[in-house]
């Protein structure tokens, strides 16, 4: 089997590497800039970060996604014992996704790991791969997974914080994505990076009007960013709540200083509540 990063339209969305953990084969798409077209490809992995203390981010989930071309890999977050949140461009690939919980060394069969298959995949009905809007999906688990010190849920923002833009908050992005632009496979170990949340207006200068209020951007200064294989993974505020789901970045490289783009969770609290057993205060 080979691993494949799938490409959608405008900018680079990060998908994965797969079985045998071989380098991704990337198909070009196009991104308009100054009236011209330039080649782009899917992106998002953790670069400029560090290996985390094993199991210190117990809400982090890995996804093994079967496709016609092999197995794709994405990240995700555990919201409840029966609910996992990821990106739509990950969830739309299969209705039977292997969910890996309690992992640090994702390639190994660690004693802490629990592997279950999704019982249902709910992709946001308004997901649009052309505009990169509404990039969210919920995976349901049945029976419920048992929580322990290595497998825990992440908090969601409260409805009282639904209008908080988290501007300048130093948030934590995590995943097993590529650790550098020179890497050929996803990371052996879970990594994280602390990145400041930026203003969407400034982010749009990089992404040519693609960014909407349902997106959240983080600065890429110092090469600190998400990268291929991190798609669907969490961005957690300094106060501990999940505020973003890794969505896309620019194809030229994850270390070049461009912002990384996430789906802004506060815009989807009602949808998450309606499609899961998660209680949102």
C-alpha cells in the first residue's frame, strides 16, 4: 500500500501519509495570485515544534483512513467517549475509519493505545472543497471508549465565549505530521508547537480572500506551523479549550513563515451539539 496526500482546489490542504509510511505522492492544483496561476499542493504538519511528553495531550487522536490508493493519515480530537472531531477533507474519504487513541509513537502498538473503528462519519453538510469552508467532520464511536490517564476529552469553548477571536493567544497545535519541509514521512512521535493566533484580515493578505470568519489563522514566524499529516488535528487555546481544527496551508512549504489555517470551532458549537452527545455550556 502507498500513502497519498490528496489535493483539493485553491490552497494546500494537508492530508497524509499511509501504510508502509512512504513519502506522499502529491498532485498539483492551482492557486490564483496576482491574476496568474501558480502550482499548489496540500499541506499541514507540525514544523518548528518539539516532541511532547508522552501522553501529555491525551485528547489527541490519530486516524487511519482507507482509500482506493492506500491509507491516508489525519489527526483529530476526542470530544466525548463517543465523539471525535476532525476535518471534513479527512472524514469524507471513508465511512470506516480506524481511530487511534492513547498513542505517542503512532507507528507502534503501544500498550496505551486503543484502536476502534468509526460507527458513523458525519461530514458538515456545507463543506466546500472549492472555498475551503466548513471543513469539519464528526466521527462516532460505538460502544463508547473508556477514558483513562492516556485517553481524555478536550474542552470546547462555552457559548459565552462564542464571539471570542482569541487574538494573540498563544495556542498549541499538535500532530504526527511532517516535522520539516525536508521530511519524507510523518513523525514517529507526537509533536506540538506553540503559535500565536493572528487576525483574519492579515491572514487574507496571504490567502487572496479565501479566509472567512469561520477560519482561524496562526502566525508562521520562525517556521512554526502545522504540516502534511496534521489535518484534522487540534489547536488548543492557552486556557485549555479546542479553538481550531487544522485545515490548510500554502504548498510552498510549512517552514516559510506563512500562516496556518484552521476551522474556527466557536462558529460550529451548535452543529457539534446537534450531531453528538457533547454538552456545550
